[in-house]
């Protein structure tokens, strides 16, 4: 048995194998399960979750996100290739994007002023906090990843977009109305869509075409108009609650 500095070679090899195994484990497993099953009204019994259980889930969610950030920093620290660093960042960004989309989808189905709604809001806030930390630490890499997004249609670039719970056509109706009443001021309707839409995504689509959305807004369907009206009425009720 060979000993180096009081440590056996066997021990070093064992530690190395353990580290490699940990690196290969999927770090988002628990987060995926919670957002896609436990807290999803369409698949789980969220109405049966007690306040204590929700508080525990909320705390665990925050703790898991901290572990995710540590995992990302660890993997990028030990990756010396810039190309591989970008690949790791893209993997994490895509996983976080899917979790945030599912969390936002769940949130939209929760009853107003309910404990589960409070938990859902906290989870989205934790995800935003993680994204801000990633942006702050990996800003230079993110710019390099997102720059060629239009040419290569990388869906990962949508990770830092705002996710809207409305459909593409419903968003278009609201943007057109905002331009018509001069709530937003621009030299043309096209400029309004071109300036705002690239920063948005929906539950079902990451990359939106501003031109297609603009064209569809001229002839909206009645059901989309009603959905847009309901969303705006919801905003009005919320604003009236502010003190």
C-alpha cells in the first residue's frame, strides 16, 4: 500500500470516485418532483397539504436551490475549458427554466389568498433570487451564450426572460391596447412589439415572434379577448388591495 503525506492512495482513489459519482447525479431531481407532482394542482392533492407541510416544502425548496448554486459553482470551478463551462451553464439554465415555468403554471391555478398561493409565490421568489445570483456571477458567460441565440435559436436564452401566464395572442391583445391608449409611447406598434416581446416567454413557448404576435393582434378571437380582460381585471383587484 502506497502512502502519500499520511493518506493512502486507495483512500484518494475512493474519494475521487465518490466525487465523480456525486457530480453525475441529477441535482434537480427533488425540485422537479415537487414542482411537477407535489405542488401541481393537476397531478397532486395540493388542497390536502397542511400549513406545516407547506412551510417545510418552502424551506426545503430554498435549501435545494442553494445546493444547486453550489453544485454549479463547483462544476464550473473544476472545468477549465471555456466551452465546457458554457455547456454546464446551459444545462443548469435549461433545468431552472423548466422548473420556473412549472412553478408559474402551478401558481396560476392556486386559489387567491390561500396558503398554497403564499408558498407558490415564495418559490418563484427563490427561483428569481437564484437567477440573479447566476447572472451576477456568470454575466460574461451568459452574454456569450445568449448573443448567438437569434442565429442558433438556443432555447436556453429564455431562462432570463419573463414568463407570462397568458397565451401569445392574449399578450398581443394587451400590448396593442397599451399602444392604442398610449400607455406605452413609441413611434409605431411594430416598435412596441419588437422592444418588448423578445424579453417574454409563455408557459408553452420560449421564443416568441414579435412580428407574428403583432399581426395576430389586429384580428383577436373573442376567447382571447375575454382572457386578456380577466387578466387585467385581476390586476385591478390586486392594485385596489394595496395600502
